[in-house]
């Protein structure tokens, strides 16, 4: 079969100066509400737990279950959503996720007891896992290559905004019974997401893969600039789709797919092993144990949320301006340095300089890790994994994110008790250094490359990273 020209690398789409249709931004904005719900529902427990543990008379063990069960649900939701998306489409799965978000939030808000609350948090986890898996895939398959990076990073930005809103709600609604309203407020964006998804199109790549060519042509005509060769893009998608069998478990074991899986799973693992959620989940506890007052811990929590938002904005710019690989290579070393400084600061004696060093290095770590890792983790897997296995393979990568997140959540405080705060932060600093080496040797640059170009480079003999570098 003769090779077709890679359409999205054409002059129309390679330049960010081309005016993109408003529908593209509407698709990304509405679907990224799943990220806001993801961030809000994972972050709100930190403020809600202060009073619900007294209202429901929770033991320490029950508190741990209430906090962590959402991660267990997220792992299952990530795995199941990929399988559903292969059969029913990306858009429909995101719509179902919105409904599950609303149901879980409402159930948590009216929970009469511990068992009901745990069940509601598990349901919310299913939605969180589904959103973290399917929203980036949906955006990746709809967006033009020239702006795909910034639109996909919008998802991570919305996660950060959701976390910041949850911290602010925890502060404003502080008091007995306020946790019910904290949980219930998530119904509002869930309803907006569900209504918005009813009006959005299905992924054109899923439509082509399932033989709906006329519908795919109509969708792409609305989502591409005037004069764009829609027919050529559909032909390119069809060529790549026809070259691979339908997704099944055995397809994930094919040798040619292995480099993409290594990159997707490696970035997923390092996004957590570099320590981000140890800080996000336990910063108030760490600061309190170090002698900081409760008010300082709460304000620092809001600062962490604000820094995540700043990192989301900068990351959205960096992944397209610098590229995915270069963004990681520039900012992950700074993340590791900030974590090492944090470890050194806890070795010093208590003083105003030491306390300021702890707070500033902690915030610097959140900023640099947010830009270098969190802005890329939800972007790289949908880009690099081929169409025929994108749903289940992305589910596997998302499952890895939540699995390592759960590992960090249940070991961070134990590690601090075993080797101290400094020792724990030095381990995370070392993980940042290992991440830099992994990116340097394994992760290719995918900026301004069509999904079909990336898959061709993956199927070609030799190194995926070198194949993409040569063809850019």
C-alpha cells in the first residue's frame, strides 16, 4: 500500500497561527470539566475529614479507608472505561462518567453512616478513574496536532483548579456538617459536563475505526480550519486503523507496541514516584509535625493548590512551546533539586530561616513537578499509544497512575516514621533523578506530530525516539 502524506503535519496545522474553529475549544473546555471534578473530589476530603470524622465517629482505620477508597475505585474505573470506550465510543463514556460523578457526590453528601460514605467514595473513584482515562483520549483524538498539547494539558489545569476550589471550600465551609455541602457541590459541574457532552461529537478516529466515514467527515469539517483537507485526514486514519487488528489482550503484547507501552507506563509511574501526592496529601500533617501551627498548615494547603494552578498554566504553554520531552528535561531536575533542599531543610535546627526554607522549597517542588511531570502525564499516553489499542492501553497507563498513587498514599507516613522526613524526601529526590534518565533515553518528542505519524514511527524498525526525530 503506498504511503500517504501525514496530513496533520501540513502547513495548515503545523503552525499555531492558523485560526482554529471555536468548536475545537468548546469540545476541550466542556470535556475538561471531568478534570475539575477529578481534582475537586480527590482534594475535598482533606477539608471534609476534619469534621466528618467527629460527626460519623470514625476510627483512625476508618478515616484511612474513607481517604483511600477513592483511589481503589479510580483504578477499577480506569480499567473498565477503556474497554467500554472501544465498544461504545469516547463521548458516550465521558457522558456516563458525568452521571456517575453526580450520583457519587449526592450519595456522599447525604451519607447516614460510615459504610454509605465509603461506598459513595468508591463510586466517585470509578468516575475519577474514568475521567482521568477517557477525557485525555477524547481530546487527543479531536484536537488538531498544532494545539493538541495545550488542549490536553487543559485537563491537568482543570484538575489543579478543582483541587484549589476544594481547598477553598474546605476553608470556607469549615465546621460541623459543612462536609455534606462540600461533597454535594460537585453535583453542579457534573450536571454541566453531562449536558455539555450531549451536544459534543464523537471522536472522529473512533468513527472511522467503526466504519462511520460520513459522520467522521462531518465532525472533522466542523473541527478543522477552512480549507483543511478533511478527506486526506480520514484516509490517513483509515490506513493506520486498517493496518492493525481490533484491540484485545494479546494485542498489548505485540513486540512493536512495547516501546510505546514502556514510555506510557514509565511516565505514569514516575508521575507518582517523584513524590507529588505525598506532598499534596500530607503537607499539612508534615508541617504540623514539624512545629508549624494549624493555620499555617491550612494556608500552605491553599498555596499548594494555587501553585498547582500556576504549574498547569505554565505547563499548557510549555508542552507546545518547548515540547513534551524538553519540558520534562528542563523542569524535572528542578523538581528533584527542590525536593533535596526540602530534605536538607528538615535536617537543620528549628529557626525562621529553616521554616521559610521548608515552605518555599515545598512550593517550588509543587511548581516544577507540576510543570515537568503532571502537565505531561495525561498527555503522553493518548498521543503515543496506537489507535487499535488506545482505549485499553491508555486504561493500563491510567491504572498505573492510580496504582502508584495508592502506593505513595499508604507508604508516605510510614516512610517518614521509618527513615525520617529528610530520608523520605531524599528518596523522592532520587526518583526525580531516575525520571530524568528515563526521559533522556526512552521518551520521544511528539510535539506537532499527528497521531498517525507517531504510530508509523512506532511500527517502523529501530528506535521510536530516533524515528520521530528523523521524520520531524
